[in-house]
C-alpha cells in the first residue's frame, strides 16, 4: 500500500543512499518502510570520535506532517538524551517541520552530540557534569564510545 | 505546545496595542483557547440557528455518523432487544459495555465536532459576533456595528495557530472559485514557481516540499471549473466541496504547510529586509525565526508572515483589526491595513499583469486570531 508517508519515505531513503551526509547511515528495516535503523558516527576530534551509535526511527502515517519517534538503542551519556534513549531535540518535538528529511534529522542529532542544550536536560547527571566538570564528562563520554563498539 | 501557543498569543496581544494594565484581565477574552472553546460550544447552536445551504448537509453528516454508531452500540448489546433510548438507563446490567458505547459515541462526536468541523466554519452574519461580546466592551460592540455596515458575513477558522494561513487558503480558493479568474491563476502559478526556485536556492531538498506544492496547485486546478483536471477530480466542484476540502486534514494541513514553506522562503531570501522587523518582534535571527516561528505547524502568524506571504504570492491582503485601539471622541472607526505585494514581486509576475490594488482577501484580526470577512 502506497500512502503519502510511504512515498515520501522512499524518497528520503533514496536521498540518504545517493547523497549521505558524513558520518551517518540509515535504512528501513526489511519489509517495513515505517521503521528504520540508523547509525551515527561520533564527530571527529571530539570526545565522541570513533563512537558508532545505533538508533531507531519509527514513522507514522502522518509523516512528514508529524516527526518520527527517534530513539538511541546504544547506551548514551548526554545532557539531552534520556535513559531510555529518547532524545530531547526541538525539531523532533514542537519545532518539527516537514522541511526536515531523515538525513536532516540524523545530522541534527549528530550535531547535538557535541553541542548539548543545557536548558533542557534529559539526563541531569550528564547536564551537571557537562557544565561543572568537563574532564569527568569527557571521560564518561569516552566510556560510552567504547561501549558502542561492543554492545549488541 | 499549548502553553507555548498561549505564550505567543500573549506576546501578540501585548505587541498589538498598548493598553492600561487594569484592562489586561479582560483581554483574556481574546485568547486563542477561548475562541476555540467558544467555537465548539456554540457550534451546535449555530448549526440550528443559521439557515445556510451547507448547514443541512453538515447536520445530516453528523446524524449519519451518530446513527451508525448508535447502531454499532446496539449490536454490542447482542440480542437484547434494546432501544436506543435505554442507553441512558443507568440500571442496565452491563455497565462496562454501556460505558464503552457512550464513550465511543462521545469520542466520535468530539472527533467530528473538533477535528473536522472547526477548521472552517460556515458563514455567519456579524450579529453572531456581536452576541459574543454582548457583555463585553462597549467599544468592541460599537466597532462590530461599524463592521456590520461594511461586511456581510464572517467565517471562522479554527484557532490552532494556523488560522491566518487557513483563512488565506480558503479565502483565496473561494475567490478563484467564484471569479473563475484564469489570469490570476496563471499569475500565481508563476509566483509559485518562483517560490520553488527560492527554496531550491536556499538549499532545500526538492522532495521535502514538492508534495506540498503540487497539492496547492491541484487545489487551484480544482476550483477552476471547466478545466479538464477539475472535471477529472471532481465534476461538481462547489463551495461545499471547498469547505469539505478545507476541513480535510490531509488537504488543509498540507496547503497550510505549503504557505509556511513559501513564507519561510520569502523571509530567508529577503533576510536583510525582514531582519529589523524580526528583531523587533522576537529578538531572534532570521534563521531562528523561520525555524521556530514559520516552518512548524501551529506557530501563529504576525505581520512578518503576512507581508512575506503576500509578497511571495503577489496577493494583496486586507486585515481589519477588531481591538480597543483608536477609540477617539466622536465616532468609532475600525482600523485596517492592506498588505500590498512589493513592486519587486510584481515584475516577477508573468505576462506583466498588474496586481489589483484592492485586496480581495479580507481577514478579521482579533488579538491572537484571524477569521475571514465578506464585504457587502
């Protein structure tokens, strides 16, 4: 069945294959264009460097009028990422616009890694550490990066 | 999101006019939420009171839905020869099922009432508006009297933050439907193509906006009668059909989003021009403003949005202000402002057709909300 959401997602996928932004990959799960797996690589020359972080994106039929539900599967330590992996990012909530495609969503999440928004903490420990003890924060991030290689 | 909308409404209220603090409480009357509540509350009454053509249809539609769910409800009570009336019988031995049925009926009624029927209301005489302010400010009542002399009717739109764009959509398509102005359609198509190029030059991926563009162009084709496409899509395109489309979320929201794309593109393209206005309004950069206040659905519109949309599409818009400003001694007057497309955009129009100076779209602005006005 081809709905506007599915048609749009096919184009999202095509774009991501033809013109993938650096450090990002994503694809629908077999037989289900509404459910995607994605990987974001930690940006170079940052504490996140070398990390491979897995995410899932769940789209509904009202996409692109409504944002997908995006969640990290890999364990994260970040001021704007909840313990369950869900992400506190404006464009995934009230600032969503159909102008964003999957590539843009993943790129925004990638830049959020190094550029947390301390005003909307989802992980208070990470938020506090980020502003008060950067050295310890970076150490914790490196731990997460290492875990991302081994975790299933 | 609701809270944020409220905050925006508050800000708009404050920026619209300077008023003595003692009156601030009364201004709650104008909040979007309030307008929404009023709308849904009076909807049932309206349907009975106003003898418009669309009215009968709506009531039928509502009753059909209601009837089908009552039928469903009855089948839930398998075999019990139960009349519809006994739904209200609280002694019925299957309270759970009873509860479910009532819940379902209410859910359907609420869905129909709010989701579908309030995007775009029926035309109403301005006396309906006066009734709303019966116990309100005498200045407003005076102003409504003045409006009543110039305008025949008002059509309300849902106060969901998209009211400006939705009012514009309906008003524009209705104008094309009534005037069958093919030259205007050709002209606006030229502007739409310009907008497409603008978005491309700003680095947007085509497929993120092309669905929205094609849906708007499709609506234009549909309202032009005698057009091959309009016959294919809908041989009897009427105002009722336009109302239905405006209430169909999958069409209405897409067209609203199309206007948001166009508005955002125009603001970004002429960011130097818009920057001072945006700074005055929100203290944000042009980029931030477009990202947070133009592109997301449900973000309310201000003069920046209206100017940008009017310029981009080359469509003049008149906004009539119903507020408590300018209550000088000796006669109450109602302010209006005409948003006329800039000359730069006129030259973009194909065929060199001149943009009419008198706007054919008139919107009524009450702080925080836009509705459509019909001149006499």
